[in-house]
C-alpha cells in the first residue's frame, strides 16, 4: 500500500529556468563597443608596436621582447619611475590626511554653513587640470608671479618653487590643491552612511568626539580609504600635465625624462621612436596595475579582519 502511495505521488517540481532576456544586451553592447574601441584597441596596438623597431636599414622589423629588455635597463626610465615614487610617497599621504580631516570637520556638525566648505574644497577639482597648472605656474613665476613679487619685495630669492630642489614639491602642492576636495567628498559620503544609532550608543556610553572618531568613523572609512589610495597611486603614475606645462618656465628643473609618461611622450612626438615609446607605456601600465592590485589586496585583507 505504501508502495502504491509512493508511486502515485507527484515528483517534486523542478525549478524553472529563467528565460534569457535578450533585451539586456542592448544596454551592455554599447559599453562593450566603446570599451573595445577606446580601451582595448589602443592597448593591443601599443603591444604590437612594442614588438617592432625602426632601423635605418630594412625599416621596421620584428624584434620580439628586445624593446622591453632595453626599457628594463634604461636609466632615464628608472630615474623617472623613482621620481614618481618619491612624488607618490610624499603627496598621497598629505592629500589623504588633509581630505580626511576636512571630511571629519564638515561631518562633525560644528561648522556653520558646512555646504559652503564642501563647495569651497571641491571647487579646485572642477577647474580643468590644464587651467589649474597655468594658474599655479603664474603664481610660481620667478619674475611675473606672486612668488616673483614677494622675492622682489624682500630683495632676495627666498621662495624658489621652480628650482630642481623644490619643483617636485611644487607639483605635489598643485596635485593636493586639485584632488583634496574630490577625496574629501568620498570620505564625507562614507561618513554619511554610518547609522545614527551608533552615534547614540556611543554617546550613551560616554564616548567623546575623539573616541567616536577612533571607534566609529575611522573604521567606517576603511573601504573609502582603500579606494582613494588606489586612485591616488594610479594618478601619481600618470603624472604628465603638471611637469609638461611647467617645463617652459622651469627648463633647468624639468627635463624631457622627468616622469615616465613625459619620457614616452617625448620619445614618440619629438624623437619619432614610436616603438620604444609604446614599450615604456606598456611597462608603466603593468607596473601601475601590479602596485594598485597589491594595495587593494592588502586593504581588503585588513577590512575583512
């Protein structure tokens, strides 16, 4: 009887497979086309160029990885990489700490008109990068700018921001001015996601403002800090506009190999060495990707602990 009941019972219904909605591809395909044309195709073409070399006899010829071997032993390239590392180590922590303090101050609720300070700090990011460098180039000018006027008034060359000793710090100052507001907005947005119940609980436990920052706000900012650090590292390795635009007024301090990107640009458009220029660009891209990945990996591990 039990067998009959079991055989007569209905088999469990299989979950239905969701039908594939082909209309979703209409939203994805435009992005894929743009990605293939604007991102993938230039990278593939640069890799292709890096495998060839123009020679006086025979024209362009396939050399395999010889250009990469030359780049890895090129002192001009590595001096540029070292200069960018120095720039990154100094500029990125200063900018992020300044952005963090600004975000905490605006979020504290103790400032009058916090919206005004948000706009004021974010405004430099809205200025195009080329215009920002031109503004600071005028300020740094030893003869016609603010620095030149101060030195003339004092009767001595006290401020020399475009000398070889100070030019990297002057460029870092421009970068901080441009991007501190952008990072401040990311930190501020992360702070606004903290539930008010946590602040109320901390207040009931007798936590002061400093303790609340250490125990609630800074842990909440860990993810945003990882993102801004990665973006800042990538931006540091892309350093090009600032030295390229300041070079005419500081020719003794900024050379054609000042940064790897400036080196690649001059190789391509001044030296007509397109193949080696593509090699430098590919090596810098790989170096940037590896460092950004390591920072992301370490930041993610700390967040998961």
